[in-house]
C-alpha cells in the first residue's frame, strides 16, 4: 500500500514508520517549521503550509495514496491561554484540511488517533464523552469534523484511542523514565498517593495495532467508528512501582502521598471497545 | 444584567440586541475587520483580534459581564476548500477563546447557538449527531470544546439549537423572500418536489427564546446542555407555499419538481428538546 503518515517525527510516528516501511511505501506530511522532520530527497514528504489544500490533494493523487494514518497532534497536559490557537490549529484544523484533500484525491481510508482521555470517568465502556483536558476536547472536536467526511464521502474513517505508551527513544518524561532515573540516582521522588490505575502499552504493541487496523481498512472489513488500544491490564501506580522493583531488582525511593493528585486525575482509565483480533504481546 | 453579545450585526443578533437593550446593559464583541459593526463611542464594544484573550478577559472583568450570548458564526450551506480555515476560525476557535477569557473573568453563564442541522435524519428527538454540512460539524465541534469549560469551571453553558428563521431586515435569500418576489414578479420559479418539511420561526420568537434562556441562566435554574427553538409546526414546502397564497391572496408561479432535491436535503427537521416554558407566538 501507499500510506501517508502525519506526525512521523513523534514517538509513535517514528516507530510506526519504521515498521510500515518493511511492507509498504510510506509518505510523510510535515509542517514546514518542524525541525525534527528530515525530508527525504526522494519527494516522499509533503510540507503542508496552512492553506494549500489543493497542493496536498495533488500530492495524494499523484502518489496514489490509499490510506492516511493521522498521528500529528499537539499534546498538552494542561493548557495556557496562549496555547489555544495552536491547539485548534494542530488538532482540529490540520486534520480537517487533510480530510478535505483526501476526499478529493480518492484516498480510501483514514486512521485518526484519539486518546482514552476523551472519556474521563467512563470506565464502564460507555462512549460518553467527557474530556480530561482541553487537548482531549480538541481530539473529540476533530472526530465531529471527521464524521462529516465519513457521512458524505466514500472514505472510511476510524479512530484509534490510545492509552499511555512507553518504549525506546521516548523523550517524554513518562512514568518508566521516572522509575529508571529514581533507581539510578536513589534521590527521593515525591508522588501522589498512587492509587490511580494506569493503562500503559509498549510502543511495539501500539504499532502493531495501527498496522492491523490499516490492514482491516484495506481489506474492507466492517468497522466501528472507534476502537481503543489498551493493555487490558490496569495496575495502580503503586502496583506498577512494586512490579518494576521486582522485575528490575532495584529499590525505588518514593514518598507516596507527598503530593496531591492532579486536578482531574484519571483514577480508572477508559476501556471502550478494544481493537478486535489484536492482543498486546509485550510487558515491561 | 451586563450581557456581552457576539454576532450582534447579524440577523438574529441585531434583533436580539434591540430587545436586550430594553432591560439590560449590552456589550458587544466584534471582529476588527467587520464593517457591519458600528462601534459605539461609549466603550461597550470589544474588538477581538486573534490572540488577545488576556485583553478580552480584562474587558469582561472591568465591565462585570454576567453572561455571554454567542451568536457569531460563519454560515455556509456548502463549503469549498478555501473556506475551511475561516470555518474553523469563526465557529471553533473564536468561541473557545471567548470561553477561556470568560472562565478567567468569572462570567457566570454562556449561551451558545447551535443548529438543528447538527442532527440530520434524527427527527425522533434522539440526540444522535450527524451533520448536514461542514458548518453543522463545526457547531458540534465547538460544543465539545465548550464541554471542557462546563466540566472544569463554575460557568454554566447551554446551547440553543435554532431551526430556520424569518423576519424583517433579513438579507439572506430565504423562502419567504422568494415567495414575496415571486408573487410580485409572477416569473416562473423552479423548485424541488417540495415534500421536505420546514421548521421556520419568526425572529421575534427566536429573540424571546434567548431572553427567556438568559433569565433562566441568571436565576440558576437547572438546565440541560442543549435545547431547541422550534415552531412546533412542520409543514412541507408545498404546504407552506399554499398557505402563503391563501393568507396573502396571491398566486405563486412555482413549477414543483423542476429541480432535484439538494444533496442531504433535510426532509424532516430535528425536534430535540424544546426550550421549556417558551412558546412561539408569531406565525407568517
């Protein structure tokens, strides 16, 4: 397949593209000002400036792009007022512009990336929308716009909602990075009471989820509008720390309860509809 | 009350502001490039340039704005690719920026304006979302962003979904304007088969709906997230034409069925939850 990936320079994107290139011809959409994006000399990267939807349409058509995997996103745990234009631009406008171009270029399918944070306090699997933060709200807003294209064109659109992720080359300061640093330095780490449940997937499992869904899209399987990639194994932060100590034969110097929970701390992650015929294989 | 209105130069906005000024102190938010907006010399108009959320916050606080009625919108029956940036900017970003400022300025309530076109083919009153067009999708997207603010602040937020409207000084080319012109000129008017049901409200009834909801917001009544303003009286386009002929003692020269229905023609408008304790009084 000829597949266009957005957000290919990010954590998920870089792993996914390496995997996709084993079987498919991969094209990239990048923003002109993204220094992390290294354009190939082979014309397989399209630099999307704000309003050139027509040029993107041409690029998609000329390269006979069959499907798009849309990972590009501005992630902010909490926002400040100065962030609002970029949040809307990156998480709402960009995807809409790509869908407009894709619908005109005859692209057959579009995989969107959501977050389980769109469903705060809905651990029962209901699809009730309640955003953890403004980032999650922009993800939901984009799904509304995508719905217009799935209703009015032949393009098939599906959203994969991701839980937390970990793996090599993750520059984000995530929980395993904290544990590793703590085991190494032994400095006191002050944390919340640690009763919040975590749902955290290895990047290889995330990548296989996208690859699997892309194949289902290609095969024309009947799909729902959204699926979740989840470890299926929710442990509390404390349990996660204990397991880390056991498996790595280290001691973590953590003071539990030294900090309050964050506002809108997710205590029980959303489960939703798991992607069918996919199972996580890796575990920290 | 001190009320800020956006979109005050539009059809609904101009009628609403005239009515609000009878009882309340009205402030205006306008875009710097809107020539229809005549700023008063009394400092009651705030010109919102793209990213000055801080300045808006100050304006809201200094003028002790209690509530906001958000009417500003870019309406497009069908869009072209060049319209996408403005649709997102006007219908998604602007409202989000206002909510951010409002939440910081202690504004107590916010009335948003939606459209029954967010619920295509859902005449059963279910709140299933399915947009008629991209305009309706941007309205839904904004409601999802508004949900973040209603969940995380004390501000009360409610959306009024409007059906079609008519009344004096309507510069939009709507159905009664077409009838009036046809009765005057007698020229042949080619229309669709005319079986689509219409839900059309006089502007005075729309205005009273907003005034009534503002009062309920002020009084702290328990409200749902959204209500519909509907005539409660759905007639087909043919029936509407026949009634117009009868009541105005004119003959309309219409060739029914000469044109196809539009793509995604709304045959049965969405009813939804009517605004409580409000009844339309006027009828064409």
